[in-house]
């Protein structure tokens, strides 16, 4: 399995709460209604909490500002993802997803990449 990870920064005109609301209640259901086209096996949204702990973590390590959230989508393989993205339905859906993302994500301050998990059991 591989995972598509997207670290998201909200549009400047949105509060974190507005960003979370749109992402969770509009974009998430839209993505899930079409997950068969993308061959997605799992989809998770991780919403950044408004907590002093995040400021402390950033300051103690000299890190950049935190992202507003992280989206993760699992796929069987790179081939499965590429097949979905290159199908006529996948091409159309990809454009629709980006159009919807533009309602709440600042792509110029966000990033996305493909990963393979290496899990350590506790």
C-alpha cells in the first residue's frame, strides 16, 4: 500500500474553524462519494488543534508554523493510483477536486507527496 499525504494550509480569508467545517462537511463527503473512481482504500483527515502545545512544540524545535491539517488517502499501489488518475472519470474528478480545494486550501502554502508507511508497534 502507498499513501497520498497532503499537508494543508487554509486560505487567508478563512478562520481555522471555517476551514475545518468546509473540509469536514463539504469536501470530505464529496471525496468519499467519489472514492471508487480514485480506487481509494482509506481516507483520513487530521485537523490541527488550537492549543498552546502546538506553539510550544514549534518554539522548542525552531520549526515552521503548523499546517491546518493533513489529508491521507491510501491506495493499493502506485499503478492503481496512476490508473485511476489517468482514466476519463479520474481526470474529470481530479479537476473537480482541485476546484473544490480552491474554496478552502491555499495550495501555494501546502504540499503533497506519496509515502510508504513504516509502522512501529507499541
